[in-house]
C-alpha cells in the first residue's frame, strides 16, 4: 500500500487534525504568480496545495476555473514551466503539492517522463480524474511507485460501495470526495447531499478522505469536517485572484477561511 517513502502527504495525514487545502491554476493570474502563491500558502495554515494544470478542454470545471485555465494558457504556462517553478521554490517551502489535470496534456508530455519530473520537482501527488483505474493498474502504477508519487482518485455520490473499496485500495495519500455531482464553483451547497456524506463518514476507508467542490467558506469547511478528514477550497480562492494577485487581499481571504 505505502509505496512512497519520502512523500509529504504521508507525513501530514499522520496527525489527527482536520486538513485544509487550496486549489489554484498554474500560471494564473500571471505566469510567475505560481511561485508567490505557493510561498504565501506555505506561510499560512494551509496543509497542502493542489495546482491545476491548465487545459483548454477540462470537463469537470466550472466557469471560474475554466477562465483561469484560458488565461494561464494565454500567459504561456506549460507543464515544463510549472515543473521548473515548483523545483525552484522547493528549497524554500515544504508544503505538500498535488498536481491536478486532464490525461491529455500529461499523455502528450509523456507519462513516464511526467512522473519523473514530478519527483525531481518535489511533487507529492497526482490527480487525473479521467485516468481509468484499469489503465492505472495495468500501465501507469509502476511509474507512480518509482517516483514516490501518490495516486489520488475521486469518489462521488454515484460511486457504489464495491468501487469505493477498489478506489481506496489503489489510491494513496488521500481520496478526493466530490461533495456533489456538479462542476466546480456551482451554486450547489455541500449540505445538499447529506445521505452521501453520511455514507462517506460511515465507510471504513484505508486512506484519509478530503471533501472538495463548492466549499467556499469557513462554515463549509467545518461542515465538511463532520464527514471527512479535511476540505479543499478551489473556485472561491481562484475568484480572489481575478484582476491580479494582491497579497494582502489573498491573505485576508485565507485568514477568514481558517
């Protein structure tokens, strides 16, 4: 099960405290903001960071994150630039980093090379929502293992018990539990799926479970913590970056969130 020995995600989830994670899109709002954002989040009480790999045809994201992908690509963000940025700042920050994106750009880059660069840059986990479990087991698991890279998978209200068990057995680091069936940043509330959330709480998972999608406020985080081991804030954070990264404004948002 525990194939990654130096992985920071393994360390942070050893403590029982509930975790808070922030998602942002690499290269947004400006190409070099990735470094400043990582530095600021590392200074805050955020436990780990999810960085989105910008892609023009992302299917799970709502309007806010799709727009951030568009701007990041226009800014010239590439996978190689992202790896260089993370590697550059790793001497200064130790916060765990998870990359999230679509299979297409990773496949185009070269999957084995991508995993190797993750290891070199200091990436801890990889979440590819459109990577089928069977293909992960058959073709890609070995590259995750060779590069101390945690395979992170998603579960949703449609995931039945048997599939949850299989996802849990194959995943490492944590399981990303969608709060509902909508895209990121929708108007849905995380309390709209109370039966599913209770099912998550009652299930005996091997891995920690972190709830994401439509978590916007401190109250949302506290609600999520009743059912999971932590929460991820995405679109609400990305909204604060629109128009340019302002450190004080971003710090204020994070303070209100914690």
